[in-house]
């Protein structure tokens, strides 16, 4: 996954009759801020998913729990 810093550090060559560099820089800054939020949220959700998968109980274990048997990990 592309990191926010990689986006921020990306540069482009200048050309005649190109885009307004100030507008492009401003928009890239805006995109970096939004992307950083999404990137952070994605990392957090991946951690939560890992924790949920690790704590998940298999169907066989659930049946043993319902039957009153002890569950060993």
C-alpha cells in the first residue's frame, strides 16, 4: 500500500503550458491529508480484524462449549 509520505514526496517535472503548480500542490496536500486518514483507519481496522480472527471460536469448539465441555487452545 502506498504510504502518505510517498504521495507527499512525489514530484513532477515542469512543462510549458502545464497546470498551475500552486493549484496542483494545494490539491496534492489536500489529497495527502485525506489519504492519511484513510491509511490510518485501514491500519486500525486490520489490527482489529487480526484480533477478531485470533479470538474466533470454531464451530466445533462452540458445540463443546454448549455441551459443557472445556475448551483447550
